[in-house]
């Protein structure tokens, strides 16, 4: 077993404290020093890893103990961090916030424990002085299994404000490893589902990441942070590996990408490749046809509602997708992919694979789900159980086809999605590392359809 990679978990008392700015800035600052930095994100978030990738030059990876199970956190971490000098893990929500009704499950604290990693707590100090000591003391003492190794104070107003904060924290027993002032250029614009993905604003995103790195370089003790990371405990597990393919020829699986379809877990492409697929990306906004030899299609999540007019205008590709689906070829579509396969989205023609319409709404649908496959499909045999995540402000009518994709057990029992020929389309995002048979089954169907 290879030595464990030095690592830090960047957490906060609550959302909005500046975790993404600090974590991305640390990644960029350490990478600028010549370190190979492995970026990770706790939870199902697809957007932050895009900024992490810009900061490090490596693909951002997720660590989700709900979707994948606690037993895969260490192996997936070691897989992603292989060959790196340092790993920075950005947390989710508040440090101890996990899946609703599931205790610590999927919390940043649980992931930090599983990784035996020290936590750096990012505190928004903009509206407090001495109270910061009580806050930090509470977090540091709440769970002795979680080691708070230091604090980074964010949004500090002045030298006097910093002095008051440091005086208060002297009694908390947790070192201050950084102080960040309010700064322009590091903010990332948001819209209806959170931050705007880096792929949609590449030049501005590169500049924002550079500004984050410069701010962290100037305001944090990078040497102390690196020393803290090197004090992480050993991980007694092997790296995760995608299962090797059964004997058989290669087959082409086209994977939607570009600005409209940015949501994908890195392990999905690795699993498909290991199962015997040649994974070929394409951009539904710009490409007029599917990649040559396409035998199967994966359309993940993203923001087709933002690009509905452009997607609709690309009629040749819409027809190519419809023809592929009509041929019985396997098509796996999640959330944005589901919308793209509908007859129309916000009144604009889409691929018409599914006899359903989609539209934007004001209501946010968000949360983890327990799901079971209702019938056999290109992805799963009937009865297959998977955990999933749902995150959208759209509605599809009807919400399920004659053969639904999933029966959902939480938070309320229902069926959703569509299984139609080789098509499996659903709002639910799943992580295939938790069920490697999904990729093998999909590729085998591509060979035989």
C-alpha cells in the first residue's frame, strides 16, 4: 500500500462562510508552489469541482458517503489523490450537517474522520469579535474524533478587527492559520441552482481562481497549513479501481458535455472505459452529429434550461439523438439529460424521445433519495437499489412513463422517470462507483443492441 497523501479538510460552521473561496484559493496557491494538488469536494456538488480543476489542473472529485457509502470514501480518495503531494477537501454546508434524518451520514465531519484528516475551520468573522472564540471552542469540542487543526478568519474588516479576533482566539486553543480581508474579484456569480459553472465563464473563472489563490497566498500561513496536512493519519485502505472489462470488443459511448451539460462524476467515464467503452465527448450546443460509431449515449446533468434556445436550434443533433434512441441503442440521461430528451422545454422543441414536456418552476426540489429500479433497463436489473440525489427547479409532465425508471422511497413514496426501449431517463443523479455493474451492463448493452 502506498503512503497516505498529506491532506486537509476545509470546513465551516455554516454555508456561506467562504469554504469555496478558501479551498479553491489553497489549491491554487499550493499548485503555484509546484505541488501536485488533488482536489476533492464532500457531497454531490458538481459545480465546485469545476473551479477546483482550474486551480489544480486535475479533475475535481466528489466524496459522498450517502451516495457511495462510508466504506468507499477512503478508497475513492486514494484513487483520486494517487501520485499527488497534497490533497485539499472542500466540505459541504456546516461541519456537522449531514443527510436529513441520518445523523452524521454524509457530513463533512464524517468524511474528515474517515480520511483521518485535520480540519481547517473557515469562520465568517464579519459580524463578531470575542464571540468567535465561543464559536470555535464549540466546534472544536463537539466531537473529539474530529480534529480542528486551525482557523482561517474570513471577511475581516480591519487591523483592529483582526487584533480583537486573535486576542479572543488565544484562549480557544486553536491556532489562527489565516486572515482574509474582504476582497473584490474572488466572488463567483450565482443563479437558480448555485454558482455558475466554470465551463460557462472560462476566462472570468480563471481570473477568479487566480484572485482566490493570490488572496490566500497573502493571507494564510501556507507552511503551517502544509505541516498540518502532513500530520494526517495513515489510511488503512487500498485505492479504488474500476473493475476490468470482460473479454469483448471496444464500443463507442458518446458523453454530452459543453456548457449545457457540465454535471458528471469523473469515475463514470473511468468505469465506462474499464468496461470496454471508448468514451467520446461531444457538445450538444455546437456539434451537428454524434461521434462516429456511437453505440450508446450518456447525457448527464447541467443547465439545458439556460441554453434551451441554442439546444433547440441545433435540429440536426436533436434528430440524431432521436434516431439513436429509436434504434434501441442504450441512452442514459440524468436530470438535464431527461429534459433534453423531452418533447419540449419551456415551449421550445427538444429531442422528442419522450412524450413529455419540461418547464422551469420557482420550486426547488433538493435532497438525497433511496431508489429501486422498477423494471429492467440498460442501466439496472429490476430490483436494483441505489442511492441518489435530486436537485432541480424544473418539472416534467408526466413525471413517469409506462415503465418508470425508479421507485423512490424517501422522502415520500413515488415513481419517477422513464424506461423506454434502450432509454433510461430520470431526475435522479447516481454515483456509479457505488454499483460498478451499472457501467458494465450499459457497455454490454451497447455491444449487443
